[in-house]
């Protein structure tokens, strides 16, 4: 793959992760200061994004819904929307069974699922730099979330189970819509998928039962969550899969907690200890690892070549 396309894919994936991370800060404000709960925020986020994307699509493109006449496309985008709902719902179940930090770490297994899929189903050989990047991302996210205090984690069988389900479905949602994207483009896939997912979230938490207080700042935060943290994030994330393999896109999602921590430090004045610095360094190092061409990377690790593990 040309180096320019690889860099484009990396930039898009990192942008998506940063959008998600900054959205987390806005979402935290809505929960702590405005009385929203996590389920209500999910309904606002997914349903709002779905409606916004459909309205923009109808205003900017003629025959916007014409692509749904292809039953395979309709099936794929509906399935993608279902995946969005399942990812959110199982993540909340994992939080309920353990805690948010443990659930976030479990979701970090997503890249591993994609790599295993490539090895077992697509019969691809192991790419050494992806394995190293997965390790760096997982350790980096763990250090950022725990701040070095591993006693803050709460492990339970059900928490681990739901966290891994969320990670597995998230990995599948990275791979599954690629065929629909090739046919109708990222914008329509995100639009229709978000709308379907939004309908499902409304069954879980009806909009008319939301108990949060819609103050002016809550509205601003909600707009940011919908426009940047959802529409922009998912568009960049899926668009990146057109330039780099899904495994790399999933690995770079580890920038989400890093961007959230940095924003909290800059805006909220929270502390940033040396353990978090190590975690941040590990995550940032993946930018350089993943941008190195496979042949040059293998030159540093000849054992991989002898073992027949090169791509």
C-alpha cells in the first residue's frame, strides 16, 4: 500500500479516536452537571446523529434513499446499525457488572479479535508490527485508565464477558460494512446505520423519558457529542478502513482515552502522573510503528522472517 494512503488512514483513525475522547469529556459534563445518565446520553448521541445525517443527506443529495433498493446494501447497513446498538448496550452491561475502567480495558481486546479473524478466516500471516502495536496500545490504555493503581479495577465473570462481547462486536462492526461502503460510500453507511441504531436505542431509553436538564451548556455539549463525537468520529473511523487494514484502525482507537485525559488536564486541571506519561508514550509510539513499511520493520526483527511470520 502506498505510504501516502497509509498516512491518510492513520490520520483519519487518530482523528476518530480524538473525537471520541473529547466527546467523553462533554458526555461527562452532561452526566455530572446536568443529570443525564449513560443510557439517556446514548439515545441522544445515536438517535441525534442518525436524524442529523439523514436530514443532511436529503438536503445535499438527490435520491438519497435510492441506494436502499439494493437489498444487500439495506441488509448490511441495518446490521451495522444493530451492531452500534449492541456495542453500546453490552458496554453498559459490563460497566454495571464491574466498573467503567475495567469495561474500557476489556474493549481494548478489539484489535486482537480482528487479527485473529484475519489469521483464522482470511488465512493471512501475522504482521509483526501489528502484534507489537496491539501490545503497546493495550498496556498504554491500561496505564492511562488505572493511573498505575490496579486495585481500582473490578473483575467479575459477567463484567469480563460483556466487555469482551462489546469488543468482539466492535471489531466485527469495523469489518462488516466494508462491502456496503464500496457500493454507496461512507456517508450513507454512517447515516443509515446511525438511524437504525438510534431507533433501537429509543426502545431502550425513550427520548420523552430523559430526565436530564436541558440548560444552554447542556445543549452545546449535546451538539458537540452528536456532531463531532458521533458523526465525525464514526465517519473518520470507517473512512480510514479504505486506506489501512481494519486491525490498524482498531489499534489506533487507543488514542481515545489519551485525548480524553489530555483534554481533562488542559481544561479541568486534573493531574497527570508519570504512569500516565508512560501509557501516553506507548500509545503515541504506535503512530511511528504503524507508519513503517512492513519490509523495513521486518529488517529490525529477522527472527520473524525465519519463523515465516512475515506478511
